[in-house]
């Protein structure tokens, strides 16, 4: 059983179709179909159920997913150790993360690592927090970074901290440099919010309820880049976790300030890996160096406001 066939099989299982797997792998759909057919012939069973809306694994396919994950992780570990023995740094590091950490936090760390180890490749996938943890637990991702969503027995938390919720606005905004700002004041300005199923929105809505406020957002989106573009061009304010927008604030692109009612509210941030998994050498080095760049103590709203100068 070849590792190429197993990689193609796992990608189809994760994507739900050969077409989607083809796009992710940049491999012809016909080649993936042949590998899947070869696997099914070799094992003497059907691995996928073909349905109008895609493909789902059969009972035999479900069993193979677990074993294929472990086989490929051992293969990746062997490649990593051989590269280490030869004095080279090669391999793939797969990271799953929430939207907020894909703007600066992880790209900055990846860029610094790439400068020293150009032979290392990265896959950075942005997904909802719960999916991040599931991807790590299943072996689809090597490292996960997300806002805390509770403990998952399939992962080990290797770093954990808390970050405050802050208000973010353009540098020329009337509230820039003000501290603290009452939640009631936001009624005088356009407000942008994350969707209702996100923890930042839930924290904000709870604080508004406590103060008897109803604040209707002018825009709702889970795309942080869109939020920042809108805020920069308008007088809008958005409540976000401080670590998510630390880079833009430190570069002087935005102003951040504590929000009364949210100043003492914090969100947990976790970095996790699969439980009981021995990580490839390059993944472990990146993980150790990345964790060293993260705040060791809680990042408060006052800290970020002070960074605005």
C-alpha cells in the first residue's frame, strides 16, 4: 500500500469529492480516481459511497482513515529524522487556525522560520475553532491555534494564555486615544461584529445585555481582512481579541482602546497538538520557537492601548 494512494484517499475523505481533492492537491482528478480504484482493488472493498452531493467514506473507509493517518504520520516522522541525519531541513508543517491568528501572528512566525529553513513547506488552513481542534485530533493538521472551545481528549494543549477584548478603530477616529470607552458610546458610531456563533460576538452581546443596550451592527462578517478594511475607511468600531489585531496596532495602522464592560473580559487562546503523537523534528522546532513568541502572561486591553502610543 503506497503512501501516495493513502494521501489521495485521505484528501478525498476530508474534502468530500475528487474534484475538491484535485484542487487541494493540484493533481489531476483522473490520477486521484485511479489511486482510489487501486486501493479498493487491493483491499477488496468499497472505500467510498458515491452520493449526488459528493463522496463519504464507507465503514471500511472509516477504518482506513484512522490507519492511514497513523501510517502517514510515521512516514513524515521518518523523512524528518532522515533529513536531520543528513543535516538538511525539509518537510511539511500543517497548521490549522482561527481567522484571527491568520492575519499576522502565524504568517509572521512562518516567515521568520522560512528565512532560516527555506526547505520547509507550510500549509496554513483557516477554519472555525471547533474544526481546528478536530483537525489536530484527526492528524489532518500538525499544530492548531484557536480560541478556547473546551477540552478535547484527542489533543494536548502545549500553550495557553488569555487575551482581552478591545475596541478597534481607525487612527483618525474621534475615539482614538480615548480610554476607557463606555459601551453606550458605541451607539453613536457604526459597529462591525463577528457572526453570532463566534465567542467574540457572544462576549460582546452578553456585555450589552448586562447594560440593557441593543447595538445593531452595520456589517457582520467572519472575514477579519474585510473588517479591517472597512474600519480603516470609516468611523466604524469593532470589538476583537487583542492578540488578533496586535500586528496592525503595533504598525500604527489602527488605534485600540479598552471598552468598559469588556475590559475585564478575556478569551482563552490555545496551541495544541495531537495527544501522544511524536512530532517530526521540523514541526517540533517551529512549535517551540512559535510558542516563545506568544505572550506568557495575559495581554490586557490596557497593554494594547499603551502600544498605540
